[in-house]
């Protein structure tokens, strides 16, 4: 989750922290989602946001169709944290959105995510260019 983008959209969150969601994998289409996938992991940012604000945010047209999912993430200090994420059904993905893949790559690089995770995102960037 890009906390700076959320702030620009009027949905600021508090206390952003880098986290890992185990047993999920990233899928980038016209939009992005996470899918259950044993042994994989997704890197991201978790932040505090009141449920009413999160519900309002996920009622916008640009994110319609995403469903709430309770998850448990690992913070960089190994602390486990209950969290909520919003997932789009994988069937709702279409062709890859190069601009989104590019911005996600840049954000992930800026946050210092590992090279193997950057390579996963980079594969989506290259798919569009090939």
C-alpha cells in the first residue's frame, strides 16, 4: 500500500510499517491483487486506518470489486500483526498494466524490498514491453 498515494487521495493512514504476507503471491493485471499461494510471500506496507475510512476508500470506482480479507502479517521486527487487506478476485484481472507495474516496482525499490520480489514485479513490467 502506497501511504503517500492514499494521502493524496484523501485517505491517510497512520503508522506505516513494512510487512510480509506469507502464502500469497502478487498478480498484476489492469489492477492488482494477491492470491493464496503456499510458499510465496508478498512485501508491502501496513498502516492504521479506521474501518469506516477503509470501507469508503474501497467503494471508489477505481477499486470496486475488491473484497475484505483478514490476514496476519509479519513486521520487520518479526512481530506478527492481524491486518485487513482488500483482494480482487483473480478472475477479474485483465492484461497487465505497465504503468502500475512500473510504479509498484519503483515504490518497492524505494522501500528496500528484496531482489527476488523486485524480480517478480519486473517480470510484469517486461511482459507488457515484449
